[in-house]
């Protein structure tokens, strides 16, 4: 082999090594940098640090660092977008987008971030996790902020904010028990899967699977058990313990089977706790009852008025035929097992007492009293009475804090988050809620979103549009109002 051949071979080998590095990095890529303000560095253990700019790939196992006054937008392959706050250290441990095996594992070492999660947390709730020194954040498809506060830095930030802390929670209930699958459709027709502990809200339309059971606990201590293939909607649920006249609830039963027990709203403002059904409106008088549809909830073919039925002979024949009729008739069945209810529709009103059952065939037919539910409906699909379900933890406990200690603060803008402290304590969060994990790992749900998070100047991932990037170059984040830069531009 002559000298020229050796030179060519060496050049080819060098070129191969040069190309292999970028190809290897690309094969490990799990996302990219969307925007940086100030310096953003990335480093894989055992390799030198590199300065990252917009469009550069992010790799599994890479530790990202922002400067004291800068921030960065990162995008992961599942569509997750995160704004890393100033002075943050954040490690991307792994991201797996393979169908059926989706998972993401991150580590917040210092600082904080603001996130809008992608399809991993939506397809597999709980498969997207962020760990910290004091707690683990389990994400169930959401928008949230996380901040590790050292010393009194967050308390000092809070002191500089004039806005008072206010209760922002939109949560009216939570899934206390789930066997199988259930989902919720919100007022904007967005569907989300439900899991144990998940929050529910006004306007949510809840549905169980064909072999599933769910127990919903509301913040006024009322409860609802949903049998398989059941749908009901939370039209309104407002519990105001300090203003009884403002407390009211209206739930709409659509199909399937419900077992319900009223709570504090039914005690402090009894006329304002009602249930709408396809055949009647039900007024509650401090009670527990069942609603079950046999076939369709409404039998439109049923007679609404029959003069002969009101004769002596008609009533006698009705009594003799009632058991057989009850086995065949379609419509909505009601059974009261505690207290009493009032059934009201176009045919009038009927009080149903404890131990009584009735059939409502449509909205124009008067309730027909029955000795019991038809045999095939008595089990209500295996759904337990809600007052017999043991809930091991308080789903609505909240802590008031005069001071903000060091620790991990998590607040939710939309969706569901579970914060599990190192001591095993858990805070389940919904929209407008926040939690604190102290340095010892103890975790509590807070009665408010801390102002230093609610009014954070660091842009949200969705705010970093091309227009905002141009404005950031001109003005930075100083003088920015809560949503835009319009005030500063004027």
C-alpha cells in the first residue's frame, strides 16, 4: 500500500469518526430546543458541556442548565413543551414514544419549569414523571408549574407581589374509587381519561365503561356511584359553607345506573340540591337513592292518560298485574334506601319514602309505585352503595400557610397532577390547585396558588410565539403584564 493510499484511508476514517458522533447524538435525540434567552448548556455525563441554541437536539441523559437571568423553551418528541426558569438544572433521563410503551422520566435538580405535557401523559396517565429531592410529580395530561425553593427565596418573591393569595380551585369532586375505565368530557368537548383521585368539574360529562364502576366524592360530602355504562353530567355544583344560600347542585342523569347520597348542600340549602332525569326532576330531602334505566330511560309508547285505570276495577287489575308488569316495563326505576325524595314531572309530583320503589315511563306519566325493583335490576351492575365505600384519605384537605418554607411547589393550570412526598404522603391536584412538599418529604395540598407562581414572569410554553420572541428581544420580561406586552408597547 503506497503513501497516497494511506493518506486516503486515514482521511476516510477521520471522516467516518466525525460523522459517527453526530449520527450517534441524533439517534439518542428525544427533543429539541425551541428558544433560548441567555445561555443554555447541555451535558451528558462523561462528556464536555455544550452550548445549546434553537433547533438543536436534546439527548436522553442530558442535563440542562439555564443562566441566572435567562430561560429556555424545550420541546420533547411527544409534544411536551417546557419553559425552564432562570437558574435551573434539569435532566432529561428518558423519553419513550413507542406505542404501548410510552413513558417519560425527568429530574428537576434546581430551579423550576412551566409545562404543557404531550401525548405520553394523555395515553398513559402516570407514565410521565418528574422527580426531585423531596417528591415525585406524576402527570396525567396537564399544564402545570413546578418550583424548588431554596431558603427564603420564594417567600421574598411573594412579599414583593401586591396581589393577595386567593382560592383558585375549580375542583368540585374527585374519583374516590375506580374499577375499570371512566372518562370525562368537559364543556369544550375535550375528553380526558379518569383515574383514582382525578378531579371533576362543573360541566363535566362523566361516563363509565361497559364493565366499570366509579365512585365520585364531592366537596360537600355527597357521593355518587356509577354502575357500568353510565352517563351523568355535573350541570352545577357550588358548595359555599359560609354562604348557605349560594350553595346549590344540579346533576343530570342520562343513562345507566346511579346510587346517590346527598351531602351538606342538601342540609344547608335543601331545595337547591336536585337531580334531572329523562322522566322527572328529583328533589332531595337528605337521602340516599338509586336510579336505574331498563333499556332506554324513556318509554315514549307508554300511555300518559288512561281513564279506565282510575276506576275501581282498573286499580284492582293494576294491583294484580303489577309484579308481571314491572318485569317487562321499560323506563327509569327509582328506589329510596334512606330518607325521602320528591319526583316531579308533567303528571305532577310524588313523594317516595324510605324503602319505596317506583317506575317512571316518561315525563308525562305519573310514577307507578312498585313492591320492589325488577329482579334483574336489583344488583345495579355490582355498584356499591356510596355511603358504604371506605375512602382512606381526605380527598379535599387543604393547608393554610402564613409563611412559605423551602421545598417543592407545584400548581396546576389544567388537568391532574399527583405529588408524592418522600415520606409517602400524597397530594392530588386539579385545576387551580397547588401543593407543597417540604424538605422532609411531607406533602400537603394548599388552600391557594402561591402568588410567586400565579404571577410568574417566566413565559408559559404556549406564550413563546414568534411575536413574543421578537418582543423579548426588544424589551425582555420586565414590564410584561399577565398575558401580553401591550402595556409596555404603549
